[in-house]
C-alpha cells in the first residue's frame, strides 16, 4: 500500500519489511494467540487426517462392545470394561467414541467455516454498499438494526422446524440440514461485520487517495475492489475469525436443543445432546464432545484476539 | 432529552409492528395442524369447526390484525380487569394457545417467576463479581491477576452453557452430591429449611449463567477502565494530591461505569434468550422451556407471542440503554 520513499542520502540498514511481516511479528508476541493457533492446527489436523488413521467406521454398530469406558478408567476402577481397540470407549450401541468425535468434528468445523464465509460475505457486501453509496445507507442500516432487534435463537429454532423437511427432501437429510444450518447461522450473524465495515468505509471515503482515485475517473466497482476492500481487510479478518466461534456454538446449541442434524449423524453438539440422558453413568461421553467444542471456540477466540492486536497499526510496533 | 425519548418511542412502534409481521409470516409457513392430536373418532366436520374456532386457515391479512388487536388491546384490558375487578373484556377473544386451549398470557405469567428468579439472581451475581474483577485487572494491567482474569473470561466466553451446565451437574451433583441436578419449580419457600433447599437448587443454574455474563462484563469493565486510567484528568487528580483510592474509585470508576451500565442494560434481553439453553439443561420450566415445547408442538400463537415479547424486550432495553447513556454522560446530546 505504501511505497518506501527513495532517499539517496539515507542508506537503508535493513531491507524494507512488508506490512504482513509486521503483523506476523506482532502476532508472535501474543503468547495466548500462538498457543491457540497451535492447538487449533492440531484439532483441525486431527479432524481432517484422523478418520484415515483411525479406521473404525463411526456408524458401525457392535452391540457386544457396547458401553465401554475410556482406557484411563482402569486407573481408579480395575473392573471397568475397557480395551485398547476403543480408547475413548463406546456408546450404548457400541459405536466407537473416538471415531464419532473425529467425524463429528469434520461436520462441526465445516458448518463453522461455511457459515462464517456466508456471514462475512453478507456483512462486507452490506457494509461496503451502505458506506459507499449514500442512497443505500439509510435503508441498509435500518435493515441491520431490524436484524439486531430480532430474537435470533427462537427464530432459528422456528426456521429449522419449518424448512428442515423440505430441504431434506431435496438435498437428502444430511445435505439439507447442512445447507439449512449454514444459511440460518450466516443470515443471522452478519450485522456486526456490516456495521464495522460501514464505519471504516465512511472514514476511508474522506481520505486523499480515494479522492485521487476518483479524480482519475475510477469506476465505483474498481473503487470498491481496488481501494476500499484491501483497506478494510483487517476488521473483516477479525470478525471472520470470531464468526467461526459463533457459528460452531450456534450449531451445537441447535443440535443440543434437538433442532440440529438427523439422529445418526454425529456433530459435537449432537454427541453431547445424545449423551446427556446417561451422563450420570457415563460422564465421559458428555465431557469429550463438550471439551472439543470449548477448546475449538476458545482457541478461535484467542486467535481472533491476537489478530485484532496484530492488525491494529496503533498497537503494532509498540 | 425528553423529545429524543418520545421520538425513539414513536419510532419503535413501526419497528415492532414490522418485526411482529415478519415473525407472523414466518410462522404462517409452518406445516403443523393444531388438530393433529385430536382423536381420529372425531368427525371431520367437527374438526373443521374446531379449527375455525381457533382461527386457523384465515388469510394473514385478517388473522394478523386480529392477533395484534388481541395482543395490544384485549390482553392489557384483561390485565386491568384482573387488577381493578372491572369487566371490560367480557366476551372478547384472548390469544389462545393451541396446546392447552387456555390464554397464552396466563401461561406466560405462570412461567415468568421461575425465569426471573434464576436469570435475575444470575445477573445480579454476575454484576457483583464482574465489576471488581474488571476494575482490579485494569488497575494492575498485565499482572498475574489480570492475565488469570483474562484467561478465565476467555474460557467463560467460549464454553457454551450447555457444556458448562452439564459439567457442573456431573461435578457437583453426581460426584459430590451437593446440589440437585433438576430445578424443582413446585418447591415453595415457607421456612428456613425450604429456603436453604431453594438456594441449593438455584446454585448451579445461577453459576452457569453468571459465568457467561461475568466474562462479558468484566472484559468490558476492564477495557473501559483502561481507557480512562490514561486520561489527563487522572493525572490532574493525582497531581492535586488526592489519594489513590479516591482517584480510582471515584474519578476513574464513575467515568468508566457509563458505557458499562449501558452494556448491562442491553444485555438483559439477550439473557432471556441465553436462558433458553440453561433452562433446558436444568429442567427449569420457565419461559425458555415454554418456547421450546411450543415450537415442538407447533403451538403457533404461543411461539408468536413469546418471540414478540423477546423482540419487545430487545427494542425496549436498547432504548433504555441509549437514554441512560445520555443521562449519565452530559457530553452526549441527542438533539
């Protein structure tokens, strides 16, 4: 964005650093964010590669091996039914908990990512349009306020109930629910992004480089893609990160209330919900999926926190 | 200020009308039939009559204004009747639940105390914990207390209530056996023992809700204190020779509380929404649980009314927050 000025008198002592090198340096200084990114990378890798390494089919029933406890239960209870073939135990139908956690994580993360992309695209689009075109500002911001005033969780529940059967008929039970939940979460979480982006665009519009670009006859489309979007990237990235956390939580909340994916289709929230009835006997079946949700969201939040610090030029370099 | 308040109040009327219309039209798409549970032996023409009596099948431009009339005119009048013993609503149709065939508002009034007790206590507890934590974290920025506090609030932020609720049940109710895992709403407090029992069953839901609210509030309080601690007026106050306690607890705190108070006000309605999950975990039969069962049973008038009440709360508390901001901070003038 900014070219270093050429000054012959001053010898540069080091090669000029790019903006992203600065951002990375600042991000590295945030210890929590670094630990969180490592943790997040481990979780994502485990969920993506894990099912290949751990070859048990998560939907395979094995009644003889039902209700097995995690392997470490032996430490305090010698008689517990454990085995190395099911290190985290099995559920009441003998399905392997580790395999279910891994495949459930794929869906939870996929929902989180897809919903985040949808919400960020919507939020950026509305924010940029409202900030750049004055005649759209009023109506788009009223729309944003309206969405903020809607009681979202009840409406999400109602909407799931309304559209689940129809979409399931068209796209199959899994595909239909996936599309439904991603759309719903995306459509109900773009408002913060839109507000932040609009504010930034409004401020940017007053800057000289925008005036310069306009004076050479740049079209509005080029103006937005070449000059405005690159400059509002940092708030968008931060809200994208935090958006993953919201989406994962919302998906598991819906699953937990029984409005999520179909029964034999595990996501983390669904696994938790299915195990609540017997949690007094088998607390681990509740703890593991819950822990996975919490760890993922926690690390995503920490990464978002670190990114916010790293991308803020006022904090960077202090 | 007064004109601003009046203007905002008037503006919120079309907003709320529009929201209720949106909710209504969304529910209109619902596939359910309130007669689904009626036995098959009931002849179809009787069923048709029952449907008519419930107002099912009317076009939306008749049914929606009808609901509006019932909600905004009949129900408040009924309330006045109930208080003063008048008979204005004789023969008027109230909003009827399809599930129980009784007025929706009566059920809401029955369920409201449970929710208010648990949620209200949690909110008060959370404020009482969050403010001191926020103040001290900001005052000793980057100390071990601040770092620990940041971590705990991050955890409270990230752990969803349906997991923290389940964990406290496993720990305190299954392993330790201290508290009951299910909230008994029929329990009445009439002596010390029953009061202790009530306290015991409230501890866990309050803990779960308060953890969430505390994390949000204390982060906000800390940020607000940090903004103010570096201001010039703080240096002036110290230069005048005021004690550290006066500087922080009077000068800085009062200025930092302004945005925090508005955040507290805005957060109240979202607490009702968040309580849906907590109520489900601890089997509290409050408003949230009522909503879930109503959605599952396709009880459209109930869902419509409850969702609209939530919307009213959100709009109302946003308005209250804006007005409070203007009252507390004399630099802010809306007119």
